[in-house]
C-alpha cells in the first residue's frame, strides 16, 4: 500500500512489539536477579506471556496479509492475469507471512512440546531476514531519497536479524534482548518517518533528489535510534523502580508459595528448574 | 548441462538430502531426549547412518561428475583443445568434486579413526562455499532474469555454508541441523524452479528482462522457503509422533539391552559415552 | 569543521583514550595474574577508574557538540532555515552525541545499579558503528584522495565496533581490549594525518586525484597501525615491568589489607567476588 | 617485484609454512590424544617448536623486506624523490613487515612472559588482514585476468585472517589449525600460479581479457584448494601412522619419565598442567 497508512500499519506493529519487549525483558531480568536461587514461578509466568505474544503476532500478521490483499486497490488474491497483479502488495503479504510463521514458532516454543530450544528466536530472525531480503530487491528504479530512506531501514532490519540470531545461541541475554527492543522501536518510528516524508500529511512534498535531504535523513535515522535507546533506558529504569517498590510484598508472597509447594512435590519443581535451564 | 535435466539432477540430490536430514536430525533429537542419561546405542546407530550417507554422497558426486563429462555435448575429459572445452561442464564437475570430498570426510568421520571432531561439517561447509564461489563468477553476461534467479540460489548456498560452519563449533545443535535441512530443501526445489523458468517444459519461454518477472521470482523464492520450513516442521512432528507411539515398546527393549550389558562390560560403555560426548 | 582543528579535536580524543586504555588494561591484566585467587580490591579500583573514564567521555562529547555547533561558521543550533543549515556540523554533533550516550552507559555500568553486564561495551560499539555509518554516507562527491583517506578510517571504526561488540560476550578478554586500544590510537593518529593531508599547515596542497598519493596513503595507514601496535606493546611491557618492581611491596600491603578485612566481613567479600565474576 | 621471482618468493614462504603446519598440528593432536591425562612434556616440546617457527618467520620477513628494497630495480630505501619511488615494492615491504610483527608475537608468546593467550594468533590474523587490505587497493587499473587472479588470492587471505581470528577464541582447535594450513598451502601454490600465468617461463603470454581464461582460472583456484586439502589429509594420515608405529616405544619412554618425575616434584607438574590448560 503505497500511502501513509501502508507505512503506519507495520510501523505500529513494530513500535508496539518494541515497546512491549522493552518492558518485558527488563521485568524478567529484575525478577530473576531478585529471586536468585528460586526461579520457580518466573519462567512459567513468562511462558504464558510468550504464548500471548505469539498469538498476537500471528493475528497481526494475518491482519497485515488481509489488509495488503483486500484494500480497494489490492490484488484480492489474484496473482497473474495477463501480467503480474500488484506485486508490491504480494511482496508485503509475503513479509507478513514470515512474521506469521514466527508467531506460530512462538506459540509452539511456549507450549509444552519438544521443540528445539531457540526455535522462536530463529523464526523471528528468519522473518527479519526475509523482510530485509525483499526490501533489498524492492528498491530499484526509485528516486534517490525514496531509495535511501528505505535502504536505511535495512540497517535496523538486518541488524535485528543478526542480533536475534545471536540470541538463538545466547539465550536470555538481557542485553541482546534490549538491543532487539531498541531496533524494533527504530523500525517502528522509521516506518512512520518514511510515511511522513514520502506521503506528507500536509501535502508539502519533499524534493526526492536533493542531496541535503538525503544527508538530513541519514542523520535523522541516528536521532531516531538515540530516542529508541532513551525509551528503552526509561522503561528499564521504570521497571526496576516499580519492582523495587513492590518488591517487599511480592517477595514474601513468592516465599509463601514456595513453602507450600516445597512440601508437596519437590520433584516437579526440579523438572521445572531443569526445563528453564535447558532453554 | 544447460537444460532442464542439468538442473533437475542437482536439484534431486539436494532435495533428497534435505528431506533425509529433516527426518534424521529430529529422530536423533527425540531419541536422545527420551533416553536421557542412557545414550549408549543411539550414537552407534547414527554413526552407521552417517557412514551410509557419506557413501551415498560420494556416489552421487561421482554420478554428477560423470554426467557432466560424458553427456553427448560434454567435454569427455578434454580441457584444452586450441580453446577451453566446455568450461561450464568442467565448473559443474568441480562443484561435484567438492561434494565428493565432503562425502569422503563423512565416511572418515563415522569410521573409528582419530579424525578431528567436526571434520564432516567443515568439509560440507567448504563444498557449499565452493559451489557458491563458482556460481558467483558464473553469472556474467547473462540476461537479467537468468542472472537474478541464479544469484538468489547463492542466498541458500552461502547461508548453508555459514550455518554448517557454525555446526563445526556447536555440535549436535538440532536447530542448526534443521536450518541446514531447510536450506538444502530450498536449494533442491529452487534448482527445479530454475529449470522450469529457463527451460520450460511446455515451451512458453519467460521474458528474461521483464522487471515484473524478476519481482515475482524474488518473492517466489521466499515462498519456496516457507514450503521448506513447512516440510521440516511436518517431518519433525511426524517423527515425534511416531517415536512416541513406538516409544513404550522400544524403551523397554533398550532397557533390557542395557541390563544385559550392565553386568558384563561397564568399562566399554564408559568409553562409548566418552566418545559420544567428545564429538 | 572542515579544517585542521576539526580533525585534531576528535583525533586527540581518540588518541587520549587509546593511550589510556593501553595502560589501563595491561595494568588490570598484570594485577589479576599476580593476585590470583584474591581479586578483592582490584575490581573496586577499576570500577572507580571506569566511572572517571565515563565522566570524562561524556564531558568530551559535550565539548565536541558545543564546538561543532558554536564555532564562528557553525549552525548555532539552527537546523532548517529555508535550506538545511551546516549539515556537516550537525552530523559531527550526532557522532559526538552517541559517544556521550556511551559515556553515560559507562557511568551507569560502574555505578552499583542492576544494569545488564556489558552495557558499556555495547554502547561504545553502537557509538563506533554510528560514527562509521555517518562517515560512510558522508563521502559522496568528494575528490578521490579525500574520499579514500576518509574511507580508510572506516576500517578502524568498523573494526573497533566489531571488536567491542565481541567484548560484550567475552568480558575482560585482555587481547580484545588491547586490540580496541590499538584501533583507537590508529583512529587518533589517522585523524591527525587527514588533517595534515587535506589542510596542510605549510600550505603545500596535495594533488587529490594522484594515484600515487592514494597508494602511499593506503600504505601509510598500515604504518600508522604498526606504530599503534608498537605503542601498545611498549605500554604493556612498561606496565609489566613497573608492577613487577613495585610488586613486592604492593603485594604485602594487599595481604595486610586482606588480613584486616578477613576478620570483619567475609560475607561482603563474597558478594564482591560474586559481583566481579558476574560481570 | 613484478616478475616470476617476486611471486615465487612469497609463494615459497607460504607453502613452507602451510606444509610445516600440516605436519605440526596433526602431530600435536595425535600425541595429545594418545597421552590423554598426562600431557606434561607435549606442551613444552611444542613451545620450543613455536619459538623456532617465530624466529624463522621473523627472519623470512626480514629477507622479504630486504629483497623488495634492494633488488636492482627496487627503491633502495628511498620513498619520495620528486614523486613516490617504487610504491609497489614499498607495499610489499609493508606486507612483510606485518609478518615480521607476527613472528615477534610468536617469539613473545612462546617465551615465559605474561603475554595474553592468543597473541600469536591475533598477530598472524592482523598480518593476513593487512596483506589482504593492501592487495585489495592494489588492483586498480589492471587488465581483467591480472585483476581477477589477484583478487582470487583475497579469498585465501581473508579466509585465513578470519579462521586465524577464530583461533584466538578457540585455542588448540585442530580443525581450525588444519584449515589454516590448507589456506596457507593454497596461498603458496596460487602465488606460483600467478607467476606462471602473468610471467610465463616459456614466454607464451596469456590473453589477459579472454573470458574463457578467467573462467578457467576461477576453476583452477578450486583445484588448487582440492590439492591443498589432499596434502593436508595425506600429512595427517602419515603423522598418525608414524606415531602409531613408534607409539609403543615412545609411550613407554614417557611413562618411565613420568614415574621418575612423579616422586620428585608433583607440584611443578601441576603448574605445567595449569599453564597448558590456560592457554
């Protein structure tokens, strides 16, 4: 969808996930540090969150595919009719498809199934790689600024793919997870920026072959990232501050829960611990 | 062999190995998870499979070299005769040669020899790298679609080389092995796709410089990969489901076997365990 | 600032940090080797040094931003005034901004806060990457020598970004830290070299499209690096030699300190040890 | 030295080191496997070999620099004389210089000094990288075949730099060391191949812009590597076979040596073991 909405939709998805991750991972990090030595219920709680996240991701991917296919000027499921029909929309649908696969991998990983550890991260990394791959071959024959503003996106996309691939091998590395959060926020805000530059709401079109514009946009990309880092930092601090304030009460609740379970089934706890260590 | 068969032959090889791997590795993964703590006979069984695989790979590579050399319009072993003779066929022979070397490395690795751990993976990685290397310098002076459809192959080839190289250092990482399986299936089906596009069986030639065709082919590549991921997922699920159904009986058989050996030679078992851990 | 001073300023910063690191890390390495098994006060001392380093880095970044903005021909904070205002200075300010963020990350990492381990290294790696990223898109439409001499800088910048990223995952690897020191010294001396070549103090301008000049500059870059390696090597040797000379007295002082604390609070020591191992 | 000898000289150096490594590392690998649990004298013996290797490398680098400077048409130490003097020879001297630095790092690493573990590998990796870096900017304005045949070299050079860098972090990984050996042999034979093609001894000049020649040379490069792999494989087998034949006698000698030392100073042995594990 070559208009503002077509960029705002994926932008909102990435922004949403980036913001959510920048809260989720600091939360897990702080809870794990605090409950050092007794991680029983933290993994279970986060498994449920991962399940919900996977379902939402799959749903959003479905919404994205449907939107690309059935907007008024979309291909409505037709691929070839004397010539290729609306290939741009088909390419965007393909991008969403791989995020859908990533969502399904999230669901499978958080279910009690014998999936290999790290499947969810690998699927996300593949989805990001496919997005970058399609964008890369997407940019021919466009005006300089259009090409440049999209190719800048590739830095966040391939950077995200690489850092998520690293997560497959270094599980629960908070720093990598925060890096991913910041790159997702960057993608989100940059999709909006692309929308504002190429389809300005006030109608003042940018000159697409002005070298000054290209230089500004390059720098602007760095500012977006500085803001993304700031957001991640603020969310980390907030989570830390909130869990510390609620820490006394919560800590004792957990201890009570532990005492109760301690008597009954210490074997099942070990299984859980083992499970959480394996992943 | 610049025709449909010349692409179907390597395509079948890659597809065969990809499908086989997508069964073999989930099988090992599930068996190891089930027989946690008593891995005695699993590694031996898979060593034998690896041996057979190596022999087959070497044989297929030999078939490939022979086919490239002795097809009617092949070089028949002549390299230079006033000018270079059929360099394309020679290059393809060279690619098969390195898969032959990889097959020999598989045989050596699965034999009781003091080969360094990971030799088979490194040899496969080198074979994939050489394939990509030769393809890369292979594509000059061709029409755009021909060049593009072959260069897309490089993503699967170099991706496979990189992921197999990672396996050298992270042995028995199921996820990397599944990634390799999926990339091999992708290569297999894409060789067929190249054959269908460049040498269509129904005779309707594709326009080789149509931008729409190039855009479709790029997207089609992603669809091939989505199907490859689906196949790997289905095979994983089937293997898991079948081993679970047969698990009760098999598990007890193994236990009986264990009881028998336990009395006799616990020292040889330790040696086996050590061996399987070393690799 | 397109003049000699504009290159001498960042050059001095990098040179200063490179030289400082080439003393700091050998010092930590030698002290840790010597006090094997009793690392109590070494980490605390280096935490304080890291704090000071972070404060200085933030201050230098602030100085850099101010200098770029408020030199006589600077933008004085104006970004757009009918056309983009002095984008070069704005880009340089952006580079300094990310070093400022890196300085703040250093301060946070060395403070007793629950920051994820390796945050300081990741922030430095991002700062180097952003510097390289902006430089890369900075070089269009310049004479060959100007373009070449700046693009050589990218080797040190991206090399530094990559090696610092490795440090996130391999903490306290002395070799990587020395590599970083040498690359920082290289950047520092090369900024001076760029200044000398493009804005010669004696006024003899270099021919900017002479192939010989480009070949010499390429080789000259390697010589700079050889000198940087020499400096790091000399500093390492000096530190080793000095700590060995002072070792006897210092060692016994530390032992006395240890004996004193041993009685009082062995629990706090354990906490410290744990902390230093975690990082 | 743009003649056959100028390529034969570095070719011989690389070939010599590649062949030597393909004997040394299998030897260490087999001895360590055989003397499992009692590695006392193996590391000491190889430390001495490393020292000799470092001295030879430094000497060869010195010979290389002298040859490039003081051949009849060399620069004889003059760098600038109205114009740059013989920059090619200066660039080659610079390449040799970094191999000299690598040699010195080998000497320092094998001496009983507190050098960081992996220094020798890092220095070799830097030397290979600098060689590749200078070659990369070396190739402008040359005929296609000349440019292609040199750029193929870069695959071995940068591949060697990357694999040697990996060795910094994965010490004593036999597979990586064999990979390095094979890439050094490849570089050695390829230097000879470049000499034969560009300065044919029989005087039959190759057509430098014939596409067939370029295609053949690309394939020929793969054949060189297949031969390099074969050589490494043969040397590995020979070493294994020879050590097995001599194993009985040698093994018992070592055991006698062990018995003797066991009584006297078990503490010094532990120190040695610790040292060999640290590295």
